[in-house]
C-alpha cells in the first residue's frame, strides 16, 4: 500500500505521515528528505544555488522512483509536488492520495511560527504571508482536490488527524 499526503506548506504532512505509518505499520517517508539525502544538499541550498527548476526536476524524478518500486509507505510530498510535471498523474495512478486541507488562517498561523527552511516564504511578515498563501492556495487547490481523500485539519491536533485518517484508510482501503 502506498499512501501519499499532500497539501500546502504547514499542513502537517510530515508529522502525520510518521503517525499514520506507525499506526498502519508502514514505513514513513518525506520526499523533501529523500531529495536532500540523494542530492546531498539541503532544500534551501538547492533553491539558492541550483534554482527552483532544478528542484522541480529532482522532485519529479525521486517521486517517480519511489512510486515505481514495490515498497509500501506513507509519503509526505512537498506543498508544490502535485502541481508540477506529471506528478499528480503519478500520485493518482500509484497511490492512495490524501489532501490535508487547512484554511488560510490555520496555515498562516502555523507557517508564521515555522518559516525556517522554506525558501518560498522566507522573510515574509504576517500580512505578506496571509496574502501569499491566499493567492498561492487558490492556484494549487485544483491539484490538491484531485486526491482520493480530503482530511480537514482545522482545529485538530496531529494525533486527532492521525486517528481519523487511519480509520478512513482501514475502512476504505484495507484488503
Ligand atoms: C514547497 C514546499 C516545501 C518544499 C519546497 C517547496 C512548495 O515542502 O518542497 O520548499 O512549493 O510549496 P513543505 O510543504 O513540506 O514545506
């Protein structure tokens, strides 16, 4: 079983991947981490020294590689992953996909606390961040909404989200 968690930056994909993987006895993976390990360079450094186009190519290549294997996992992808190249088609064809859906306010509050290591929002104040998320989420939503499952993350903590998502997967996707 391959489960992919997608959603905007700050929606809690990596934490939830770990918690759901533990409950389903699967391996947890994080695409940004896979890219950093394979490329031997951090994501902010890739953006700075090689540019976003290089990052998007690496992202597509490593996603395709993971999805072509036999291994089962819960994979957190980057906020932009479903929106570039043929990634959404790969995700739809080879995994159970989940959109962690949060309001602009929820995402802004979370990202305002944890902007570090996120080149796209580096240096933004709260007002700029709100405006950026509103516009960016509008552009990305049509990709996220192609997921098989939508999980609302507003006003819930990671353990509640993990319990809810694990149940949904057990009910709908267990053989
Ligand atoms: C990005 C999100 C990041 C990372 C990169 C680009 C995006 O991942 O892949 O900085 O385009 O939204 P997170 O969603 O895990 O922050």
